[in-house]
């Protein structure tokens, strides 16, 4: 793949420069290109009126030294303005604005910045303008830029609980954020599977909680484990070093200490903090576990002591306290918890969680800090000053903003970088979902539902990296790059989904930078991707193919395509069962992996379909048409071919176009306890001639669905009908003893095939 990518880059980078498109990400707010170049060489001087910007200049010089072998001399006195980089910094200590102006003329570069942070961003822009090739004479195109970010929270998250990553990689991760002018690193430090931060008052947290006896191997569905001791943690000295490293790059590190759930590693070390008293082991499997902190005074004392040490390490305004996926099973059966509910006049366990969060918030507010938590902290009532991180869609952020609470938008639909980014069949195993670079780039952090006043409470957005299926630093890089670049432009505020091609052209130019830095980035942009849509006459479907470069060849008989196979020009009409294979070719040679798509054409394929409830935005690519597009979802890699309903039922009606005889309906449904996906209570088929009066013809039970392992065939006597209705009620709440007990179940469904 590296050789293939290099060929692509030579072609596309040349096209990008030929069109005069500068490789700037994020795109500046204002940019005017001009004729000519400024030449940077070892004799170029950096002119600055004071020494308060030493760190930013030092980092820029480090970049020049590493890339080109020389550094520039800094002075506040020069006889000539020629061949200089002149810097003016207003209010060097100012931390928020990031505003800067950059002017490149033939004889000089002029930088005017608001704060050292603005200077740092100006230097990042300069670095992107510098050529990749090593040279002692570097040309920078003449231009004028006026730039500043729109959002104050431009972040990336990293889970080091499921898999641990060394200090050196954490610094690299911070470098990637800095490269794209992001300013927040959300460090997920504690989990059921590992406690990763040294707490001197509680040494068992790392002696016991940082190590597990084995790990889940492969996908959760496989339920396969190894017996290799696994773990690690960061000493307080290492954390201080990382926080300082980030600060120099104007990045705030926001630590996350999970509570009350996702806490089994801590409970393994100190079981007395639980409702049952244990004993516990550090978790070896992924998912949501029942054992959580018990809201008793000893627990609060423990957490306050832990947070005291955390606050001494992290100067961030916000401390993330988790608050997500906290089952109430133990609390429901705990005498102390039930007495506390009565004593405090609480309605239920949800209000008990709110009580828990309020206690922690009061403590942190007393220390001059603010809390932020996942959107579950809205349940039972939001703590007075809490900020919300909205992950289960945008609803949590909207609710918070309407209550005049700050929110960070990070919905799974656009911001979860543990989802597949290319054709799932050709990707390493992931948790699910399908989030391409283009989809990330289409994200709008400020929901349209908010008024202009409410919109002020949207701090920004961030990408989340959960590492159940990423056990190496290289795999993390593969999952974040280049999607992080797309999100960076979104949160800078200059993205335009209607001009995605322009962004893609700029992005591909960055791939040579990734190559030079040794970043293991995804090349999914160069893979052939596909999209299905209804045909004009309702017969069959249209299968469209796409790649970053032209030159797709395909077959429709299941054979492997070659450079001599049919060239793709327009969407392919599919009206019968067949398998289409496609790949990108250049000069007759294959340059991408082959994609393979079997089609199963039945009487329902391509027909009009309506849903009473729409699928969740995280798992709703293609919408209702996904159920009649002729493509069956992969039971192992549930990415784009499945739609998911969270706590809602499937109620679908298909218009067959005319009355015809039918006698069988086949539908695929999923189960995955770890992801809270459960089979429906039953599946019922109904028929109607007018679309109004429906008659039930067959119902299959949950037990029958289990026996059929989710590939559900429903046969009934011949019916002449125009409309087919399929009802599959959601299983409701996750039962006790299952991961996520008490939460809404997911219902995952795919192709409805009528014969």
C-alpha cells in the first residue's frame, strides 16, 4: 500500500498545486493568494520586539532543523527588513483568541498575532506552506491570511484504559493535534479494564488496578480471551511532563476519572467502595459492567482524595467525571443506596446518580474547577454548573444549551473514530458504524434547533477514540488519520460540506507529510466506495461507485476485475441476483483493494418504504432505503449496511407498486450483548391492498428468532397484496445480568426481502 499511495500522491499533489490550491488545513478564514514567493534560507532573520514568545519560536526552529537542517537567528534589531520574518504579538499571555494575520511578500513575512497562541497558529500555517523536499532554500507563496477559530473546544479524546499507550506516543498524539490547531486533549485515564494514573495516597490503584490477567481477542461477538497479563500506568512525573509538553503547544489536557460506572479496576483495588464488597478482578472483557461505586461517605472521601491529586497535575478548567453507562442494578439491590434515596427525597436511582454527580461538582467547584460529563449526567437532573459532552447524538447538547449549560458535541454519528472509515469488508475489525472522512467533514457542531443565544453555549466538538479494537499506537494512527484533519477544519469553523472535493484535494497533499513523519494513516480515500439508490422506474437499484481518482473497472459476474474489465462511467442498474466487484486501476495495473457486493433482488428491492420511527443518527446511513437496497448486512462487521433503533421499534411499510402474490418475507436482525443489541420481541408480517387496512399473516417469536440466529424467514400462505408491513418491537430495557442493564436496547435490522 505505501507504494500505491505514493503513485496516487504524485498524481494528485501535482493536480492540487496546478490548480493553485494551497495545502492548508484548517482552511483559513480569509485567504488571498498573490504572485511571487518569499524564500526562507539559513540567512533569514526572525525579528521580534520582546522575548515573551520564545517557546513558539523555538518550536518553529525545531521544525526547520528537523525538516531542513537549519534554524533561524532571532533578533530584535536588524538594519534591513529584507529576508526577515517580522513578528508582532499583542497580549502574549492571552490564551483564548488564536487570532492572527500572516502576510507573505517577496522580501518579508509579517505575522501579527493576538497572544502567543495566535503566533503558534501562524507558525503552523507557515509549516503547512513549506515544501516537503529537504532544501536550504525554501519557497513560500506570497499571500495574505486573516484567521481565527470559531469554537473554543477543538478536541481529540484517547482511551488508554482498554489499551495502554506509552508516554512517547501520547506526545505524538499531542503533536498531531497541534499540527491541525486543535486545543484540547481529553485523556480517558480510568476504566473497568485498567486504572492508568498514579495516585500516591492509593497505591493499589496502580499495583492492582493497572493490570488485568488477560484481554478480549477479536470482536466482542467471538467471546475469545487470551491469558497474557496486560497493563501499565503513567507516573505523576510522566503526567507532568506530558501536560507541560501540551501546554507549550497551546493544548489543554482534560483528564477523565470515570464515576460512578466504568470503575471495576478501582473496585478490584478497593472493593469496599462497592455495594457488594467484592471481590473483583480488573475486567478482561469490553462492554458495560454492573459493579459501580457505591454512593457512601467512604467512596466520596476516596474520590475527593483522588481528585485532589488529579487537580495538582492538571491545571485545566474542566475535569471530566464520566457519568456514562452506569447500570443501576447494584444500587437497586443495595440497602444503603435505597436508604439514601429515601433520606435525600430522591425519586429513583437516576436521581441518585444526579446526587452523586452534584456531590462531586460541589467539591470541584470549591477548588475553582468545573465538571464536564457524558450526556447521561442529564438524567435525574443536571448539576448546577456542569457542562455536557453529547455523545448519544446531539440531543444531550441541545438539552444542555437550552438549560444554559455549556456543551461539547461529539455524536457517534460523526465523531467516533473507532467506527469503520472505509468499506467494512476491507477494514480491520472495528466496533461497528461507518464514518468516512466525508461524513466527518459534513458535521455541523451547532444544532439548527438552537436559537442564536442558546448557540453560544456550544463550546465546540471533539473526536473520540475508544480503543477496544486498537492495541497498538499504529492502529490508533490509522483510525484517526486523516479523519482528524476533517474534524479540525469543522471546529475551526471554515468547513463547507458543499465543497468537500476542495477539502479532499488539500487533504491528499497532506499524505506526503504523513509519509515523511511515518504516520500509519488510512488510505480509504483511495479505495473504491459504493452507494445504492432507487432506480427511476422502481425496478432494481442503482449501484454507484466512487474513488478519489478516476479509473474504476468492474465486473457483474463475480469474477475479479482487471484493467480490461468494463470501465465505470455511470451507476450500474441491478435488477437480478449478482455479485459486482470493482477496483481502481492505473495504466492497467490494480491500485486498490477489490470491493465485492452481492445483490439479492426480490419483489421489495428498490421499492418505496416508509418508517414510523427513524433510525438513530449513529446507525442510520441510507435511512429506510437500507432495508430494500438489495444488500444484506454482514453479521460480523455491522457497518453501513445495518440500521439501528435505540429504544424504538421497527415499523416499516413497503409499497410493492402493484398488487402481486407473496408468500415469504426474510429479514436479518442482530444480537450483541456487549453493544446492548438485542433481538426484537417478535417479528410480525401484515398485508394490505390499500395501505390503510392491514391484516396480520404471520408472527414469529423471540425464541424462533434465536433459533434462526437472526436470519429470519417468515413463510405464510399466498397473499395478493400491494403493501407489506413488518413490525419488530424493540426488546425494551436491557435485562439485569446483561451489559448495560436498565438501559434502552438497540435493535439492528437489515434487508427485508419479499418473495
